[in-house]
């Protein structure tokens, strides 16, 4: 069972539009509403794959109640932590060429009591969990050290931790040695404080995160694929994508695929890439089911193309 923690969940509305013209009335071709937040998306991807999951998250107001209802409708167990503020609502505008414009609300500010209640809920619900996936930005009211405290408590209870966050929260948590961290290319560059121009640059940055405390680093490099750097070495994998419809939740789907496959080694990396490639070809933040996956299309190798330039240089 994979337990997910989403400190700043959301209600996500995605509109498919023919084009974005500022100042004009834009008529949507399609729309969908999903429960959102990185940890929520991991739970949705795990459930879509037919595996058990439990989502721990703070919820407040009518948007929070709707998030809980939508998750329950997808067969996901929810352990809500009531908060005084309203759960945020986000908007995404998806254009036919794959361009995505996102408007993310800040979300509620959690009180010290609510922050502690969230930590306590994770401890109460974690019995029997194979992995705890802690994902996303921290809401107002939670210090950058909050994830570090969660990792420390989880490890003390014998749980394995996958962490997908960025900035000061990521750096603070590294000292507690999370079992795997999952940055994207931008987050990886931010963590080491320098641009990434090649896959080799990304590998070096991942190795530095391991030196800082992460047991393993699973890094998404967008269209260039993904790398896994752990105690056994470095692995690289990629998969063809016919057309990108939306990249919302693709990284979260990748993390779900990695954890479903055991959370370690090249087989888990291949599963991560298959899930991510399938997710970007679906609308909005829809998560792939087994019939959407093409594991046979994944190219996996220990011969990492270190000198290959990234399609998009990361500043």
C-alpha cells in the first residue's frame, strides 16, 4: 500500500482551448475537474493501476469537501485533516500544441496546531504502508523544515519515504536521508545552484543530492527521459511520445509507477518512464490505466549518454 501526503491539495479545473488570446473571450472545447496536488495525483495514479493507496491531506471548505468526494469516487481512501481555511482551486488552460497555462492559487494558511495534526495523521495511518510519498509545495504556515520532521518521524516508525518537493523544503529534508527524492530538471538545477546543459550535468547534480543525504534520486528530464542514481550506479530510460496533450500530473504518475514497481532499481525506473509517457498523452490530469501503458517501448540502459545535450537547457 502506498500512502501519500499532500500538504497543499487543490481542486483542479482543466479547460481545453483552441488558443489563448489575452483580453478575448475564449470558448473551451472541453473541461474536466479533478482532485489535485502532487501527492493526490500519485494516489490517483496508483489507484488507476489497480494498487491500494491512502491519501492524507488537509481539507477545508466546499472545495475541500469536493476533493474528498472526487477521490472517493475514484476508489481512493482519504484520511482528511480538517483545517479552517478553504482548499485552493487551480485552473489549467491546455492548447492543442501542448502549451499549458496554469493558474495556481496559494491555498490556506495552516496553524501550528493544524500542522501538527497533519504530522500526527500520517503517523496514525502509516501502519502497513510500503511507501509514504510526501509530495508538493508546503502551504503557508508550514516551515521548510516540516518535511524533514515528517521524514524523521516516518523513519523512526520504520517506513520508507519518497519525497517530491523543491527549494528549501527539499534541502532541509535531505539531512534526514529520504529513501528517494524525485526532482524534475528545474528543481534539480535549483537544488545545486547551477544550470544543466547535458544529461551528464543532471547526473552530477543527482550525485550531489545523494552526497547531501538522499539514498536515491529519480530525476525527470522532460522529453529527454529520466535518470535514476542510487548506490548501485546510474541508469537512464526514455520512451517515445506520439503527441503531448497535457503534462499535468505526469511527474506524479512517474513517481507512482516507480513505487508500484518496488521503488528501486532499473525495473522501477522503466515503470516510471512508462507511466510518465502515458500520462502526457492523456487530457488534463487524467492518470494512465494499465491499458494506456507501453512498457515495451521504454529504452533502458546503464550506458548513460552523458554528453547528450538536453532539449531544453535548464537555467
